[in-house]
């Protein structure tokens, strides 16, 4: 499939050079959602999937055909993203083989850092933001329908492509079922990542419902299909992200009471910690889609942080290619350790040297959202910021039970880029031009 992948990447790259920069972001999102990331073109020992090739074309277009790079100024959020990857490389240089860390982090830069800066540089006004939201709905709606078809029938139309995966032998997982439904994944390697695509993008697309210049019926149908995509995965992670994001959106009408609600939640969690013999996150796990797997996730936190799992590895982590840390028997006597917590995964790989910059990025992204909200001049803009905050809120909470890989990992950094640009976006006046 290398020839086919290269052909699709070349066609998409050609379109990038033929359109306005904002449309290159739409093209990138379409390939990200629809073309399998495991189909690659090898360049030496490095695998380039279609998105990695297209992101190169996007930056070439920025540098050659526009002056956007000259207008762009690094904010502290951008600097922290750069610091984050530098810290990972430094930690990896101590704990991992040199070629392993170079190849791994080079791929991460193409999958996360470059898309982040592409969205930060190109997306500068409200017209572009609404165009992106509309395009995301159009891109994801058919994919959600395919996911629902797989969930009902067990037939994955993209299953034959998995035989050509570049990294590992993959199965379609079409036989995996929960509560009478098959777990859809379509082009994704895992149903959880498939569901997260919709859980992460659906809330920001709800921003279209606030604009009188968008078709609210079509937007509502598109957002409903996003929910269908989440359902099709039959996975607790996407369900949790979607439920939390939806709750955050509904809270918009009661937002003036946020201090009271925050205090009540803190007191409730504190009471559980004080009175109960379990942690509050363990108790909350009993009310999730899959209580048994929630128990594993809570035990993972305990073992890694409080029972010696990270002993002697707190600073730089275990490194890439280290293998199983051996926490499985301590958690539930299983043979292998499944690190289903993105924060602990970063801690395991790069230690506090890698985790602290990530937390700093998240905190500064939230600060940017607060800055944008304060800069809003009307409820339409406030709703746009609130929808982006809802997506981030749902995801950040879900990362305690899911570790990201594939397209959702890229989307996470795209959301961070949108947070960085939101103060500038809300200050722009929407026009029909």
C-alpha cells in the first residue's frame, strides 16, 4: 500500500498548494479522520503516513506562498510545547537508545508539534474558525455512519486495509462485542480511539449552534451523528469524555454558580478520601460503563504513584523501549501492564521531566480560555469559548483512564492550539466575505 499512500499524500499536498491556508487544515483533518495512520511510506527506518507528508506540504505552503510565518509571534503556550518535546528528548537520551528516541520523537513531532503550530499559525479569525467547525461536521458525519454500521453488523469496510499495517499485525476487532453491539473502529486500530475522535471534536462543533449564519438543523444533525460515533465504539473512555463534555455544555446556563459547584465537588471528593477506605476516583469508577476495568485504572494510579511503581524512575522515567514495568501482578495479578492513563504513560516514559511541562501546557491552555472568555463581547463568542472548554474538560478527565495514540493524540494538540488562538479569534468580527 506504499504506492497508494504516497499517491493520496501527493494529491492532498497538491490541493494544499492550490487552496487558501485554512483549507489546508480542512484537508489535513479529512486525511486524519479517513486515511489509516498505519498505512505508511518508509523513508529509511522512519515511517511516513499520509498526514506526516501533508503537514510538510502545509508548512512549505506557509513559507513559500504566504507571510503568515512573519506575522506569527511565539506565545508562552507555544514555547512550552517546544520545551515539552525538548524535555522528552533529553529524558529519552538518558534512558533510551539514541536511535530509538530519535525515531520515536521525530514521529511525535510530526504527529503533534507540527499540527499544533500549523493551526496556531493559520487559524487567525472567526470566519476561519466557523469554516473549520463546519468542515469537521461534514468530514466526520459519514465516518460515524460507517461506525454505526459496523456496530450493528460487525462488518468493518476498512478491515482489509489492516493487513497492510506498517507496525504490527492488526485485526479488525469486528467480533468484539459489548451489550449486544460490536465495537466499531473502522480505520482506527482500536475502538476507544475511534470513539474519542467524536468525543473530542463534537463539543467544539456545538459552537455552530450559537451562530445565526449557520444552518442549525444541519449542525444539530451533524452533532447528533458525532454522538452516534461515540456510541458505536462501545467504549467507556469515549462515553466518559462525551458525558463530561455534555455536562459542561449544559452547565453553561448556570455558569455563574461555578464557584459553588466547585466547592461542593471538592468537599464531596475530600469526604470520600477521609471517610472511605478507598480513593474518590476508585469510588467514581464504580459508576462507569465498565466498573471492572475502572478498578484496574484506579489500582494503576495507586501502584504507579503510591506503591513504588515509579521508584528510582521519578525523574527521567523508564524510557522508550524499556518494556513492561512489571506492575501487572501488583495491580490485579495479570501478567502484563496496560498503562491506560495518559498522565502516567508520560510519567512512565519520561518521568517528571516530561510530565511537568505537559501539565504546564494544560494549565496555560486553560488560562488562554479564561482570557478569551473575558475578552468576549457577546454570548455568541462566550458560547464558542465554552464549547472548546467543554471538549478540553471532557478529554483531560478521560486521560486518567485512557492513554492516547493515533489521531486522537494529534487532535489533543490541535485542541491546545485552538485554545492558544481563541483570544485572537473572539476579538475578530464574523463577516460574510
